[in-house]
């Protein structure tokens, strides 16, 4: 099954594409609300309603060469690890081309294989991710060792990356288990900007901007849409109140993707959109968010002073 062209822009071949999108309609470890399996197709269809001129950056998205890979559907009776292995294979194949690879979920458990495909560590046989910074926009820490009896849960998405040496900057967190938060703190490689502090303390936003400006080297961006306030994403597995606003979030993404010229974006994913009957808010917000990320990436410099 092939989705319609993303943004209704004529599809490009992989070796010509600026951006390669990988739809991951996966839903196996959700622990509360469901619907992520239907998200990629809904996001693709919603994207046809997004204006192609980005008024903020003056980027015309119609000029981007976009390739959408075949959706990676789960197989009958497939184990979670088997699907994640196939996600790695599909992403690694896309990374053989020059364009930016963006995974679109689907639940957050797909992020670890996408990160490993972006870094190429599995192919080189190394476990070391110490040269990587993961910027995680998320309402949750996702640092549990296991959840509901599996280490491959959406609630564990950042743990294997941290334990292999990655640095993680989490933005918008407002829900965490004591033990996972303590593990991240003890590692010395997790910097968490709680949504509460970002809302109440102007100094916290200044610290976040300084942190984003200070990233050097390879960076992977993962956006769980539950980082946003619930009116922007009522359809997500665990909609947490007290989230980030739209312009607030875009400002920080802009700072990372256009403002920092010392880091190199190696991959992106946008996950945890859940389709709900009677509303298109969820998939349209996700499509619009993806379009903004594409615009920032296509217009990579701005004045951050």
C-alpha cells in the first residue's frame, strides 16, 4: 500500500530526494490510549491541506524533493523485536541516500532502531553512541529499563540510547518515574527541561537556548507529539496536561535546526500521533509540525542573538 504524496508534492526517487520519509504504522506496546497504527496514513492525507509556502522562513516546500518509502506494516503474529529489526533495516537502506531520513510513527518504541540506523553503529559493530546528542521533545522521560514486561516499550525508548553513551536533552517533560529520572540524572548525560519550569521561569528558557546552542557534532531529533498541550494533540497515547505551546515549541526547534551551525542533523522522527474519530486535529498538527521541521532544515541559518 502506497500513501499519497506527502504535502501533495510529486514524489522523488530516493537517490534524488532531499528528504526521505519512512511511515511506521506500529502499535504494539501502547499502555493507555491506542490509534498510533493509523497515524501515518492519516498524517499523509492531512499533509495535502498544508500550505506549501512557509511564511516564517520563506521556504517553498514545493521545491523540496520528497520521497515516501513504502509503509512498514507489522506482520501477522510478529514480535516487537522483529518489527523493530525490520524498522532498522528499512531506515538503514534510506540512509544510503543523501537526503534527511524522517521516521513517522507509530509509537515511540520505533526510535531506537531509527537512531541506530542514522548513526550506522550497527553496521560498524560498535556499541558506542558517545558522539551523539539526542534532542527529545516529550512529555515523558522514556528512560525505564522495561515496562509491561518488555524493554522494547514506548516507555523505554531513550534507555538503550543512554546506556550506549548518548547524551540526551529532554524538552517539555512533565511525567517520570522516580527511578528512571534518577538513572538519567546519575548518568551525567541527561539534561531535562521540565515543562513546569519552562512555563514559570524565564531563566529556564535561557538555559535551554544556551544548551541547544552548545550542541556540537551529530544530533538526532525525536518529537513525541504528547510534548504539546493537550488541545493540540488530544489523540495521543497519554495526553499530559501542562504541555508546550505551538509557537514555544517551534521557537526551540528553529533554534536547533537553523540557529546552531555546529551540529549536524542525522535523523528525525515524529511519533505518538493517535487517530480519533470525529476530529482531524491530531493528524493535521503532526503534518504541520513535519512541514515546519522540513522548512527549518531547508533554511538552515538564522540569527540567534
